[in-house]
C-alpha cells in the first residue's frame, strides 16, 4: 500500500517534486527518461512543466491535453513512494 499523491510540482531541471497525502515529499529526477523514445515529448521543457499532472493517482504527463490516461506518460507510483523523503532535509 502507498499513500495517495496529492500534488506534483515540475521543475525546470526535469525534476518533479511529488507530495503524498501522508506528508511524504520526494523529488523525482526524470532526466534519464529523455533518452527513451516514448518520453521524447518531455525534452521540451514547456511540455514537461505544463502537461505534468496527476492521472490515476500517479505522476503523469497529459500528452493529448484531454486527461486520457491511455495516452499519458506516467511513472509507477510505488517507485515514486520508494524514493527518499525530502520533507525533513534542511537546505
């Protein structure tokens, strides 16, 4: 079981800050995805930022702009939840 994703905040360095309902916060680095053909749209930083959303309780990029989960690029929510919690780190 994993917590519900309540907010995603894309960053201009191709990372996304993911907030979970239980208070956990993780930062997902999507830069490695840019090498894969299926994730090619993410290279455009405007697309990366403006299409980043939550679809089916996970970090997704809404490719068509109509929230069609069959045409979105998404990341496994269990993998996201397994990332280290950054909410307690200090600057």
